[in-house]
C-alpha cells in the first residue's frame, strides 16, 4: 500500500486533544514539553484543560494542532520502528498543516516550527481588525462557479473591498474570504449561481486572501531567519498542488500561502495520480479524511490521533 501522510489545519482543535498520547507514550509527552519550552508557554495545559475560546485563538490553535500531529507521528514511528521516508511517498498539510508536514519531513525543527506558527497566527490575527473580514463556505458548487461569485461580489479591491476563493477543499465545498461586506454580498449572490447553501464561518480573520498581505511580510522575515533543509520526502504545496523537495522554493511558497488559495482538492488528486492509495491523517480530528472521501471515494483514509489509532495503523503495515 502506498501512503501519503497529511496534516490537519485550523478548525480541528478540541480541548483534550493529544492528551491520551501523552499519558500512554513518553515520546509524545516529550514533544509537548519541547514545544512548551520553545514557546515559553504552557500550551499543553491549554490544550488539555481549555478554555476552548482561548485554545481557538489563532496564535494558540496553530502551534497546538502542530503539537498533536508531531506527537502522533513521533509515537507512530517509534512504535513502528520506521522513519517517515520509509512509509510516506508524500507529505501535505492544509494551511497551517503544511508547517506540520514540513516538521515531519525534517525541513524545520519542532521548536522552530512552533515559534513560526505562533508568529504566523499572531500576524494573521493582527493583519485585519476583528469584524472587518470574513470567510464563508459555498456548498454545492465547483471552484469555477465560486470564482465567479467572488468576482461579482468584490467591488473595489483598491479600497480593501475584496472577495476571493481561499480554499478549494473538495467537490462542492469551496471557501471564500475577504472583507465582510464583500463576503456577505457573495452569500447573497450564491443561490443565483446554483449554490445549495452558504455558511459564514466562525473565524477571527479572512485567511488566504490579499487582506493577509501584512502577515505575509511578517512570515517572509521570520522564514528568512530560520534554518531549513530539503524535506526527507516531497511536499505537496498548498499553492501549487504539486511536489517539491527544494527548501528555498518551499520558503517562497510558504510566504505565498498566507495570501494564496489552498488547493487541497487538486493536491489530493495529484497524489492519487502519482500512485498514492491511502492518505494517513496525522493529528486532531478527521476533517481531511472526510474531504478525501468527497474528492475520490477510491482513495482510502486513516486517522492517527490516539493510542488505538496507532495500533490500528501499525497493523496495516
């Protein structure tokens, strides 16, 4: 069986995530301790005890989700006695999950990626005042239709009134992002284009659109100062939906990713075209596994987030 290891993005967080791993496996507890020390913050306590509204803050949720992914992967490889490159043909991650994927593949150290995600989360939150931006899921339409809706809703990009596609998640599920007024216009227009439903998302900022340009500048500076090496296995980049093994290119693509669209549907189809049969979701939640089923039912998916998941995956090898 040919695997790709994929890593979830924001929205998969929940109080208590990753605690079972820490209680069952010392190597998982070590990961959380390493990240707490890197951040100078008791992030693991926040993850396990909450409150949820504080955990959901972007600057906390991003490193926290990465922490669970790294702990799960560390347990998996330790218990299975293998290296990532022995089992994964590719790595990929949804938005912040791309950083988890790169930590998994050795491009970044775990402490460095924790600090990068703390910076990224804070910069994304500060780029747009709360209430000025919004994101919405357009359900029942493909990317081409969503692009048309977003274009029709955006009236004056020079004045910050923008609306663009942010995530092409799966057939019939595209997320748009931009100024609140433009996104609300898009929601009103969507039924005329045949959308089944539009859902305003409970997010604190309009991610993956041009309004995130200040955050992209912050990340360009932060990434320039961090040591990066070529990944042990190819990364499927969010903004290109194709593979790369070049650290310099990855640095550039991570900056583009802040304002660019997450091409997840295309990324999954690319991996399938390269012979991948199973996507293994490493970390909290099952969002990516659900998207995999919608993108192509011929692909199988597995989750690794608990001790039981680790045991189940190792039995497939």
